[in-house]
């Protein structure tokens, strides 16, 4: 069975790599190279993280607050472990 | 009423009888005289005596007209379990894997999922309706003695176009290492709340064999169902 390796790129950044039918096909060598870089991803924090550019360098980006698309009751249920069914 | 008229009536009646006999599958030779019609009428098949046994090994509509009995032995395809349709239970996944009809793959995220919907995997088969995602990990982390384990992250299957059922089953997890639980907000949303300090929360969409996930990641809480630098494996069927 021939394995199809791919990378998924968005806006100049590599979102993911994988095996299957998604994204842009790459060679196994390139797949392993990217995977090795991912394994050495710099550790982020609560306020910033790193994203992988297509040239396989890491770029820091700030994490902005996002208001979840849920009402207060749903968020409280998540925090307290209640079901939102 | 003239004789000629009566002859015409008899000729028409004979032609009508000939047509009726032929409609029953018996050929009426053109030279057949009226007194030969009774023999032809007697030859019309009036019924079938069923004989023998027909063997039925596949699902579907089968013509059993000529058989006295039917030997039905349909194997495979799964059995209905509870309220699940045959294709919508985990046993069907094993069946699809064994018969080579399941789609499989793996993915590794380079970074945290963004706050916009991104394709996680594309099974490239619009007929697949169900999937599971698994990850390799370890159990016994809290006890200090770890062993490799495979975790079933979550499973989604469709029973209809409007109802989606979700299940999360951490396999090989100890009670002190359960990763959390999952609750359904509505047909298109999932939320995963962890028992540890992190909080996972995401929106997903599963259409035509393509899984898309939109994370909610901010400085207050981590909202993403998948970790970067972790390889997940998926099976869709």
C-alpha cells in the first residue's frame, strides 16, 4: 500500500502534516523533516505560542482573548462539569 | 339480422378468442379452426407448482415464485445493536477495516488550532459517515509507572442527517487518568471538559468525509481538542 504524505498550509503557515488524502502531497523525506521540526516546537505560554512557517522556522504570535460563542450558563456548565445537553 | 352479419360476428369472436389465448402465452397457428381452440385453451398454464429450494445469501428482493422453500443465510453487514443502525456502531468499523472499505490516516498538528475552522482530515469519500480518532499515549502517569496505551479520543457517527451521536471512551485509562468527559451542546458543537487544569472546547463539522474543527484558544483558557506535536490516527467508514 502506497502511503500518501501531505502537509496542510494556511496563510503561509503549516497547520499540520499527515498521511491520507488531505492537503498538499509531499514526499516521505519532507514529511519526516517537518515532523522532526514539529517535535522541537518551542514551548508557548498563556499569552503567546509559536506557529510553523513554510520555511520551517517558528514564528511567535500573541494569543488574543476570544469571547466564546456560548452563553454564561453554558460556560458555567463546562467549568462545573455539568452537561449542556 | 343477416347471415353475413352473423358470420362477421363469429369471425370477430374467433379473432378475439385467438388474441386472448395468445395473451396467455400460447401460440395459435393461423390455420387453426374454431373446433381446435379448445385444445389450445387446455394448454394454457393455469398455475405453478413450487418445487425445490432457493438459496438466498445476500440482502435484497428475491423472486421465489417457483420454489417451495427458501434457505436464507445472509452473513456479514453487522447486526443491529440497540438503537444503532448496522453501519453506525463500532463493530461496523471493524467489519469495514477487515474488508478494506474503511478509510484511514493520521495527522500531526504543527501548532495549536486557530480560531477559524480548519480541515483536520479529509477521508476523500463522501459515503463515509462515521469516524474515530485515536492517539498513542501512556497510562499510569499519576502512579509513576507508565506503559504505552492507545486512547480513543472520540467517535462520531451519524444516525441521520440531523442527529449526531458522540462518545468519548479513553481506553486503557486508569480512573486517576481519565482525560475528561464530553457533552453535546447541539448538533454541530462539542465541548470537552478536562478533569485536569486545562479546558478543551471546540466546534466541529463532519460533512462528506471531511472533519473540520474550529478551536477557541485564548490567553485565559486552552480551547482546542488536539495537541500540537501529537500524532492522531483516524478511521472513517
